[in-house]
C-alpha cells in the first residue's frame, strides 16, 4: 500500500473513531440533561447529538476542501 493511501486511511479511520466517541458522549450528556431537567419530551438526547453531527460535518468539509 502506498504511503499516501495509508496516511489517508489513517486520517479517515481517526475521524470515524472521533465521530463515534463524540456521538456516544453527546447521547450520554443528552440523557443526563433530560433526566436533570425532567422534560416530558427527550429534547437533550435529540438536540446534542444533532449539534455534534453538524459540527463534525463542518469539520469534514473544512478538512477536505482544497485550500
């Protein structure tokens, strides 16, 4: 495998790991916020992961766009 392909693979696998970890933390934090504030509707568990996804998508676009 060429070095350039291997570096690209490592970069995207790191991004995937970061995405999974951030989503897991956001779901846990949303669950905790919903429990703490005692909403009838689970707003935190929906809103926090959505914000994380938007942030990570913005990061991916910035990282992959040509400078």
